[in-house]
C-alpha cells in the first residue's frame, strides 16, 4: 500500500497500444507504472517523463493518484498510443447524472 495507507484507486480503464503492437488495459496508478515500462515511441518526450515522475510519486503515496493517472493518459494520447473506445450508453448516463 502507498505510504498514506490507502489502496490504489481505480479509474475509468484506458487501453494503450505499444510499439510492439501489444495492448494493455490500465485502470490504476500501479497499472500505469507497469505500462510506462513497456515500449513507447519516445521515452524522452516531456509528457512521458512527467507521467513517469508523477506516477512514481503517486505509487509512493506522495502525489495525488488522479493527477498522476491523468498525466499518464495525456502522455499516451500525445504519443498516439491511447486506443479510442466508443463511449457506452452507461457512460453517457453517468456523465448526465454527474453534471450539475
């Protein structure tokens, strides 16, 4: 468990497709940490480096998991390895309920 004693938070899953064409479903900061160790197009890109830094801090319990997970998905999107999935009707319903 992270230092704060809280378990890893689960997020809406995202799928990434690495350079070796393998895919991975990622729904937690721990999963993001694992995914960052796979084959990315550019591991020197600023977005990748920032995601790696924030995910590492989140795993250690120092950084907010949401911020780290968002940095991970942003880096994947920037490198065009985030697999777009069509939104389900349930997703639309949840968005409508969550909106003021």
